[in-house]
């Protein structure tokens, strides 16, 4: 039997809620010990209660040449798992054994130096992956052609848009021939054409005998690309199934949830998408209510994606991603906003909505993943044009969205 290229046994990663990272000094340890002594253990119990296991007791193997999908709801532990596998963070317990060179694409701009040009960052990333200068030079033209950034190759990447970042980062990771390629949801910020191009490249990588770990909320892509899927839920391994069965399980879990809420961290932000829309008949506009807690005045952008019940992208819209003047103005404290989304072109059926809130090149604030399910039950309009979701495959169309400020809480 062939030895797996990735073997995971009893893997767990624990975080302490409210703990100060990087400040475990001798004074901190003495203070904690005195608290335990004088509190009769109560503080120790309280500290224990503040523990959070991002992943717990996860075990599975990945064979060489396998394309493994990792799916699950927001907070399920997908990104933590990939960070452990990418050796970005140490596991609290368990072990991971991997054979071969690893390339990871986890966040926009990961591994890029903002002051260096695109050309310089290609060589930098290649060196990090262990490639020689001759190997990088041999692949250089192919990388640039795939990324479509020829005109900006000698521009510092800090001036790149998020789409340019992703195109170049993916091209480097996929073309420098790692034995293991790890891709997180970062591809979601690219346009539909580029996503399709990346999926084709990942299929090519898998066919060449290399291993791919792919995290995505595009269930159509997961079905088409992956040979197997693991489903995570609350940090635990819920299922290890063929793609079709895993996607069906994931969608059932997503549909069972009414809303999305992540507690705000001190000084941070959180989003709440309130309500659950069961059906729309003749309403020309879909309205979503957002409550956003801002730690300071800021102008983030908001991206909206709409997928059908099978996870196929249908439509997307953005406020401020490419135009800073159109970003949302948030005041420090609680903000109430209403998104208006035209629905006249949408076909009947069930849809899921995902929202992203970020300040490009500065901070990624929050994601409301599959926050609402919408079921359209209208009769077909006479002479009207509607999108037939199933006909779009991995593509989608851009739709205008507008936002209004409601009452501030």
C-alpha cells in the first residue's frame, strides 16, 4: 500500500480567548500561579473555560495525486487546519506528517513583500519554496502569462488591486511545481473568468500527480475538481465522503441555520445579517439588514456573492473594491445598513448569500458565509429576461447593489 503524502493524527489547535499573544513572561507566570493559589483554583477553572479549540481530534490521510476538498461553515476550522498544514502555526496536540515541498495560498498577498515589484516577488516566493534561480527563470514567462500582469510587473505590489495580487500569487504557487498545493478561499476575490482558469490549472496539477488541498464555498467547483471531501463542523471532522455526498451534507447544514453572528472582539468589528427570507414573489428588490460594529471610523468595501442551491455562482456585486470613493463610511460604534439587491433577472429557486467586509491591503474584517437562504417563487414574467443559474456553470454576472444607512443603534 502506498504511503500517504499527508498523514494527520489526532490534530488539535487550542486558543485562549482574551489571552495576550506573545506576552507569556516570567511575571505573567508568577502572577497566574499566585492567582491560582489564592483563588482556590477558581481562576484556573475560569481560564480553562476561556479555551477555544479551533480544531480538535482531526485525523485523515491524503494520497499522492489526490485533490481533497475541505468544506464547512465559517468557523468550522478550515483555515486553522490549512495553517497548521502550511506550518504557519504549531498544533497544540496530535501530529502531521508530510512528504514533499508545500506551496500555500491562504490570504491575499501572503508571502509578498509590498515594497518589492511583481518581478522581484516571483523570485522571492520561488526562493521561499526552495527553487533555484534557474528553475524560477525557466518558469517565469509562464507565470507572468498566466497572471496577466505584464504591464505592472515592475510596479511595487502594494499598488496592486486584490485581483492582481491573487492572480500573481496563484500563478507562482501553481507553476513552481510543489508536491503539495494548498489553496484557501482566497480565489473568491477573483473574477469568474480567472476562477475558471485557476480551477483548470488545479485540475492539471492534480492530473500531473501532485496533491491539492482545496477550501472553497463554490460547491460546483468542489464537485468538479475534487476526488474526495472532508467536512468540518465546529473544529471536528464531521464526514469524509465522495464530493457529491459531502456537498449535499454541507448544504443541508447550511440551510438549517437562520442567520450569521460572530461576537465582536475588543476594538474590532462584527457583522450581523438579520432575518431569514423564506420567499419572494413580486418584490423587485431584495433588502438585507446589516449591523456592523466599528472600532474606529473607516471606509471598508463590501462584496456580495450569490450562489444557487448547488453552490454554483450566479451573481456578484461590490461596493468599493476597485473604487475607494464608493466604499462604505462607517462611524465608530454601531452602524445599521440596508443593502438593496435587484432581483428582476434571477430565476426561481433557492439561493445562498455570502458577504465580505474588508479594507483592501489593510485588513480583512469579517465574512458572513451563506448567511441567508432565499427562495424565489415568482411566476415567469412576460417578455422579461432572467438568469438561468444552471446555465452559468462556474461563471456569474455582475449586478448593481446599493446601500442605505438605517438607524444607528
